[in-house]
């Protein structure tokens, strides 16, 4: 569902921002794209929300609503903005580029900040499932955690800031910068999703089949 939203949000924003599309698709885009894009985004977000609720129903603290919703919806928003930014920079227009780069930066800072804040549980004086998950990420899963923050910081924070420091964002180096940022964000979110499944405390799913 998240991939569906990402794939539709990017082209929809390009059309809405006046970016060029192939001539054979121009007429279709003008008439159908807005409605189809809106419907797909709404359905995709509902699918993401259903996934969040399914994980919440396991009653595992690491998958509770507040954490899962922030991760899943944050990933959808971040990758939608990052991929659109990476593609839009090649169009030759600068209309949406600062907004897209700013959006990537803002969402990445919030998402990485929340994930870093969760790690405080590792220092708790009493054992809890959150402490166990945090210690798993800082211990056996530290390589994945390091990759998650490295890719997230580079793609979501460093490269957007470099982009804002440049004066000609449509030149070749800047197009490569935006595309690299989008790729780094994708890799960072893949590492985050790996941790989502590996750092959870293993408990039996509720409602199991009784003998």
C-alpha cells in the first residue's frame, strides 16, 4: 500500500506543479489523473492504516499504535516527497523543488528524532519490552541501526541542506544530489522496516487456535 501511494504521489505532484509529461499522456493526465490520483492516495493511506491496526492488535509494545502509525505514515510521506524531489529536479523547473526539499528535511528530522528518542528506553532502571527492543537495536542489531540513521541523515537532512545552499538547483550536480537523496531515503526506510520486525519482543499472536 505504501509503495502504491509513493508511485502515485510523485506523478500526481509533477502534473499539479506543471511539469512536462509525454505528449501522448498529456490529455489523459489533464482529465483523469487528478481524480485517479486522489482516489489512489486515499485508498493507499487506508491500506497503510489497516496495516498499522493489524500490528497494533498483536499487543506488542514495539508495534503499538503511536509507534507504528508514526513509522508507516512517516515512511509514506517521506518517500513520496523524496522520490518526487528526485524526479522533479530533472524536469528543468524549480517551482516545487524548494518545497519538496523542505518537506523531506522536515519529515526526516521528525522521524529520525522520534526513533532516536525511543532508544532512551535502553537506559531504563527496570526491565520492560521497550527496554528489550531498544537494547536489541543498540546491541545485536546495531549495524542495521547505524545504516538506518546513516542513510536517513544523508538523504533526509544533509543533502536537502546542501541543496538549499546551492544557487542553481537544475544543473547536473544538483539533479544528482536530489536523486541521491531520494535513494538514500529509500535505503534508510528499508533499514528502519527491518528493525521494525527484528527488534520486536517475540510474543505469541493473540487469538491463537486452541487444541
